[in-house]
């Protein structure tokens, strides 16, 4: 019976390949009887001038239609065989890039003639430009339906030519008996992009036929089927197409009894796999995984596919089981790919300096010793107070209640968003869950060594000599801003200073992997939350990194997302108040900060006391005008080295570091002119030390580059600069011994023991705290339970432009209690829930003493109060009357709080999973061969029979 072949050529914007494919068809030693060209909406002019006559014709379909639909149209329009002639009809499926070798069709027909049970034959697909490279040769799938190419991207040396029987072949170059094509309904319309040929061949096998590859027949291929007619396929789209095809086939092939189980588990499994993709640093697959699951679960098409399969199925799944790929083979393939990738990574250039061998570990240990000596009084302390610090809540659950949008019990209480720093505090407190306040002590103790470590790695990134990072680490560790922030209790500024070098490194490396990019996003969020004044410079640096590294900006573009989630509620709240600048207010306890001059900022001084030298030398008459000169001289070596770096061959890197320093200086200078936080009866500036940390990092990096390019005098210059900076900050480092430290160790108790005992039974007990001010006024606050804690603080309260109704009521109550008047305080005491009044001790100022004595006399003589006596914080009075239980917020506020925590958990959980380092991910293209464990009979065996 004479075979009759109809070639169906599908073209979709194939101008680069179509002419070559048509020429190859014309050069066949065995010509097809008919040719049908189906154009899928080509816009590149490749089919505009095509015209055929005789047994060839041109059909057109709109763009975007699948390959299988084009083949089905071509088959329907192909001329049928003459009815009175016994003809064996075949379809030869080709894409515009499938140029066959001259004997390809002859070889395919010869193979099916000697093996009548073979109804589908596939050629060896080779590369368009290099025909010695195998693009694809046979297809199969795993036990769970994942499709695999048996031989891919491998040099063709004939090593696989003995393998003939396979589970499936690719669509490009497939020769299929026309009657079988029509009987099985062609390609599944539910598989428009990938695995259509695999699914068809599986149905061929289950219908009792065979599928084979013909190694002698060669056909070119420009890429996988998912790229057919497309200029580019994103990784996310590629993953979605393959996963959707796999899930569709799984639903189609599953037994009827297990179908509902598979359907119910589609979405839950997709969520689990999405988390796995995050852990594996493959975020582009997360959305693709979920989209594929929903498309299969609710998109339809499975029913039709199952009916077609059931109608033509004659054999059980045991017929294709020997041709599946075993997990042992899959594991071998993955192991080989991983070894190749690891070898590639290990061949990368090694670091210029070793942390353990080139002084890195020693400078960190020296910083640890410095920390112990400087902060020795804090060792063993469970909590800290003073400056911007207070103890944390003793319950971890309470820490997280103060995160996000909800009810805040500070003052008279209000509903609103918390500071982003509350999330940082909650994480720190959760680490030492048995004693949350201990985490703050640990942060202060490890600040110096961690700053040294981060600076060492950051400087190593921009220098070449092995000892220069040691100089940079020492200079950054003894920065005046870090010493000042530690001793004055600016916890957020300390955290920002420590993390800035790590953020610098992560942003630089973000283009390399999702782990670095996600780490940068987490560091960005923590630094911004700890020091909101750095938001402008951080965002500007992020934009610059996008512009400079625009080719790989897809990883850096998401860096600010976690920070945006943290800040958005607070920004909206402050905008609604008309006080946008309050977003930059320092988190924590508001503390008065004096503004340094521009000259002091230029030499790195965050406060005007010259790092403690001014109070230390207050007895010297000439100190006031000598100190500025000395400080300028001490800062001169590092300034000269930084500016001199512009004269070296690495001037571009040094210039970038100096630009960063300039931005940090501008941030610090602007902070001294922003007064949005109320402290008692006055307002205070934003802490400029955070901006100076950026300034100091840029100066140190530029100075180290300058020292790195110096000749023999480089070590001496670095040592001199370090020693002079150490002299500059010596009083700040010795603040605890000189009595100048603002922070102090504490037992963790904020109010008196009497109030604490009452709070054990009534956690909502209210204490009215009245603090005499030096200007003769009173500062008033309302404490709940055991007193305010660091996690209670919120800038919405400290930056409020006006008093609320309850705040006005509280101020009126305190003012009348502190003076003899006819005011009846009982209604206000009851409504505000005040059971105690604490009159703080006054300073040595005359006005403060006078207002203190007047308030003590007025409250003490009020019959409503019982004097408890003097406490460590001041004079305590007890109100014996009944008080109302304070509000804890509405149900809507609680629901919003929970929802916001869930959003934070999702965003930061995903970023944390991505930030966890893993082994290098396997490349999509592999060069391994996977063979069936039990190959079926070969052509030779069937011919012998």
C-alpha cells in the first residue's frame, strides 16, 4: 500500500526560518504529495508573497491560535485520498523553524514501513545553526506527570541512535498516520502551548499503537514549542504553561475515584509549592504556580479530555509504565546539574581578603572588647531606661499587639497605626521572649562588633589591599554618631548604623540573586523603620541603583516593598492630619536634642558637646574655642584621604562614596531644622546622627579607597586617622565612667512597686504622671498598668498638632489638681480611669521647684487622695474612688489589626524565605540523557518477527 503524505507547515512570524524550511521541503528526496501552509497572523511579512498551486495551498488563522488548532485546520483542508485506491495516509507536522534534512521524510517513512505498529514517528531535532547539537530527541514523563525531554542540548555523536521506542516525540517534524490522528481527535485543545504532543502520544500508546524516534531523520528547531511564534517568553509564563499542562494531564489521566481528591488538592498544593519556590529563590514561579492551579481547577476542559481518552483507550497504564522516567533517573539528572552549577560557582574569583586570615576577625574581637569596656555597667542588666529608651512589655503577645493599626493605650488612648519601629521592637523582644527588654541591652552590647563586621565586608568590596578593610572597620566602629547614639539611648539610630554597611552590600549584590535582593529589602525596611529620617536618601539610592543597573533591575525594583507596607498606614494618618513631616520623627521615647552647627555636622558630631569633650573640659577656660580647632585637626587625615581618593585610578568609586556622604550630610543638616516632636512644653529636632551614619559610611569608604592607592605611607596614614578619631570620641566611649551617660540599667520597672502590685490585679490601672518643667509649666501623661513601655510609644502621639478631647480633659484635670481651686476632679478621674497620681521630682531649677511644691501641697491636701509617700520616681498619691474601665478599641479596630499583621506576615515571610541562601538553582536547559528503564521492542525486533 503506497503511503501518501500531507505536510502541514505552521508559520507564525517566522521570517528568519520560513524560506529555509520551504527550500528544505523542496529538496526532499521523497516529496510529500500535498503541502498545506497555515499562517497564524504573521506580521513580519513572511507569508505575504507566498502563493502555491497544484497540491499546495495557504490557509490563515488569527494570531495567537495554538499550534494544534493550526494543524487541525490544515488536516481538514488537505485533499483526501482517492476513494478507489488503497492508500496509507500520513500527516507530517512542521513549524516554520523545522527545516528537514533532504532524506528526513524518506527515513521516517522507511521506519514506519518496517514497523506497522508504529503510527507516530519523530525525527531528531537539531539546532538551527549547529546541526551537531541535539535540541530534543524523544519525550517522557515522571510518575507524577512532569514532562521531560529525554535528550536535550547535547553534542550528537550517535550515542543515542540505538534508542527507538519512546513514550512521545515532539510536535515539530512528527509523522502521524492520518486515520489515527482523526480517531484520537488530534492535539488536546486544553494544551495549547506545551505537552500537546506528549499527551497525544500517550493516547496513541493507550490506544494500542507505538511511538518511535528515527535518529537518521533530522529536522532543525530554533527553540522549544512554548517559544514558537513568540519573541520572548518570560520565566513566569514558561513555568505557568508547563505547570498548567502537567496539572491538566494529571486530572485527565487520574482514575475516576481519585479525581475529586486531585481537584480539591490543586490549590492547597499550589500554595505549598509557591512557598517552596520562594525558599528556592524562584519568585517568578510563585504567581505562575497559583495561576496554573486556578486555571485547571476552574477553567474547564478536563471533562472533554477525559471523554476523548476513555473513548479510545484500549490498554491500561501498564502499557506506558516502562517508558516513564524513574525518580532514580530524575535524581541523577538533578545531581549532575547541581554539580555542574556548583563547579561553575566555585570557579568564580575568590575574595581579595579573608575575614579569618586578614584581620577581619581580630577587628571584630577588638570591637567586642571595646563594647564590654565601654558598656560594662550594662552587663547583666535586664533592661535600660533613659534618653529614648524604656523597658519593653514583659509579654511577647503585648509586643505584637502594639504593631500595626489598632488601639494604643498610650496617654488617654486612641485608634491608629503604630510606628514601623514597633515591628522591629517586637521582633527583638521575641528573640529573648523570656525577658523581652534584655534584647535591647544585647543590641547595645553587640552594636560595636556588628558595625565592625559590616564595615569590614563593605570596605573590602571597594578596596584591594587585605589590611585596608581593618582600617575601615575600626573607623566606622568608633564613629562619633554610634558612640553618641549608644550612650544617649537612640536605639533606632544604633540599629541603622549597624545595618547600613550590610544594606550597602546587599544592594550592590542584589542583581546576582533573589537572596541578595530579598535581604536588601528586609534591611531597607529595618533601617527605614529604625531611622525614618533616612527614607529620602534610601529611596534616592534605590532609584540610582535601578538606573545604573537597569539591565537587571527586576530584582532591585521590589526592594522598598516591605518598607512601603510598614510605612503606608502611618503616612496616610499623618497626611490626614496635615503633618507629613512627622513621618520622619524618631521612634521611641521623645527626648530633647540640641542642634549641632553645620561645622560640627561636617566633622561627624551629632550633638554640640563635641562627643563629650565640652562637659569634660568645662573647667578649662580656653576649651570653648580650642575644641573646634582640635576637632577639625583630628578629622583632617580622614578628610584628606577621602578627597585624595579622587586623584587615584578608582576615582569613580570614590566619587560615588563622596556623593553618598554628601547626601548623608544633607539629611543630617535637614534633620536639625525639622521640629515635629513634642517633649514636655517644647519641641525637639529629629536626631541628626542617623544622617551622619550615612555620611560617615561614605567618608570612610572614600578614605579607605584613598589609603588603598597610596604608596608605602598608606599603613601609617590609616593608623594615624584611626587614632585621631578614637581620641575624638574618647569621652563618649567613657560616658559611664565620667557620669555623662544618659541611659542607665534598670530592673524593668517603670513605676513604683506599689503601682506595679496594683497592676498585677488590674492591668488597666491608670497613673497620672505630673512632671514639673524648668519653665514653670507641667508635663502631663497618663500611664496604664505598670507604666509606659518602649513598644507603647508612637509618633502619632508625640507629633500631635492639637490635643484630643480626652487629652484636653487630662490637661485640665492635672492643672486643677496641681493648684487649689473649686474644680471637682471626680468625674474626670472616673472617666479617665485614674487611680494614682505621681508627682515627679523636680530639677534644681527654681521655677521647677516652685511648681513642684505647689502641686505637692495641693494634691496632698485634697481629701480625695491618700499619700503613699516618696518613691524612686517621685511622690505617689492614691485615689480611693471608683473609676471606669478604659476602652480597648472597637471590634473593627481589632479586626484591622489582625488583618494588617497577616499582611505583614505574608510580605516579610516571603522576603525572609527568599533571603535564606540556598544552593545554586539548576538551569532550565540540561545536557543529560534520561532513558526508559525498560525500553520496548525495537524496529529490528519487529522486523525479525
